[in-house]
């Protein structure tokens, strides 16, 4: 999954990712979000799910 997002980021102005809502158990950012945040070719916005 992260490979497709990284490829898409190369031709994008902004990549928007979802995150677990505040107060949910476990980490809010998973492995895919962490990888994309570190290696994306464009700005990344992480928005919590409702």
C-alpha cells in the first residue's frame, strides 16, 4: 500500500491520509502512514477519522 501512495505523491501537490481518532486504543499512526510521512515527495496532511 505505501508503495502506491509514494508513487502517487510524486505527481501530487498534497497527499491526505486518515488516522485513528484521538482516544482510540493503540498508536494513531500505523506503519503505512509513518513510511509515507517520511518518504513522500509532496506535503502530507494526516486527518483523524471520525
